[in-house]
C-alpha cells in the first residue's frame, strides 16, 4: 500500500463523495473512462474489490471499500496538512527560535516590547529564552546552540555574526548600602572614587567591550583598583551587596532590587553609556529567524 500514488487516493475519495463517475470525473477534470481505469488500477494494486458493480444507478462500496474510504480521507487530510505546514515553515510562519538575553534586556522592558509583540504577531513560532552573558551568547550563536541574542554591543563582531544597536542607557554607580557615598543626595563625580575598590566584569568580557570602570577612573584621573571580577552583572551586584567594593553598571540594573545595593548617578558630560545589540548569524538560513531579524530591524537605533 505504501507504493500507491496519492493521486489514486484523491480519485477514489472524490468518487465516493460524488457517488457518480461522471460527476467525480468532472470535479477531477479528467474523463469518466480515465477515472474508471484509475479506480481499477487502485483495486489491482490493493488486491481487493472496492466497488459493488451490480448497479449502474449509484456506486456502492464493498465493506473493504467503505473502510478504505475512511482511511483514504485521513491520508489526504494528513498530506494536505503536511503540505500546508511545509509552506508555513518555508515562509517563516512556523518554527523554533532559541534566544539568548542579558538580564538588562528584561529589566529595561526590551523582552516584553520586542519578543512579546513578535509572539503576538507570530503565534506559531515557538520562542525559547536563555539568560546568558554577552560572551557566552556570542559563543552559543556561533556554535548554533542559540539563534539570536540580546547582548552588549561588541567593539567588532566576530566573523559569522552581525547585529545592530537597539537600546542605549547611561552607566551608573552601584554601592553597598552602608557606603558613605550612598548617603549623598547628589550625583557623584568620578574623581570622588579615586580611593575606592571596584568590582568588574571578567577580563575576557572587557577585552571585547568598553571598560567602563577604567573609563570612569580616567575621567577622575586615577587608576581603578579591581578586587573581584564576574562573568555577569548579577554576580557583580552580589559582590557589591557583600561589601567587596563598588561597580559601574548600566542604568537598567537599577530595576534589580538587590539587598544592600544603592545606585547613584555619575556627574559629568563625558559619562559613557551601554549599548545593547540584537545579534544574529550573518548567513542565517532559518525562515523563522529571518522573520524575527526583519522585525527587529524596525527597532534598530539610528546612529
């Protein structure tokens, strides 16, 4: 039965529904003799009689024919569903997208704005989110473990990756709650941090991105003393909370309520900012991913 052409299923189902060779042939846009020949071919391939040919007024199915009719309809339905699905996948209407994101993308509302609205417009695309640092996102996208990511804008994209900025936020200071500067009401000048100990991100991270602690220290005319490094900003704030030192983070992190951490603005006109980018593979082939990439281009920041 696996060798039977799908066309024969359609011919037999049409005949059963029309109950007449002439009407079925007209519907199928073939001649009645051709339809008769095709039904006989089907019976021969099955090795059973599907029609009771004792009457010419109306076709009657044998028991085997009635059972085959139900099965044939199911086969055609599955075939139609398969054809519809493959076209939807090709158009990017159905698919799976693995998305990496930094915690700042959640705190800034970017996940809700961009992914939330995309999901409403593309409900058949399954979205999976993974919270990862920028460096780990880049590695995962390059190795096809992730498809796209919301990550810090690198100085230069590695070969195989592309992206564009989607959000820009100023940097702020994170201090332990009992720190003397935490009780100041005004913004803090970089030069006031000359004797402070800093918690920063990993060396690997800073090689690819702006060194914000160093940038603030440069504005204040001193070299920063870094006591701890971490792979992600949540861990950076955990060190600050424990009293290891102060940290320079993006403003979105002020929405992260960590006990014993106070955020303060920095004064001055040259305070750097943090740029979040949407990152993807340059030669992406997944139709669903292409749909998301095109949708995200509408949110790209103008330079």
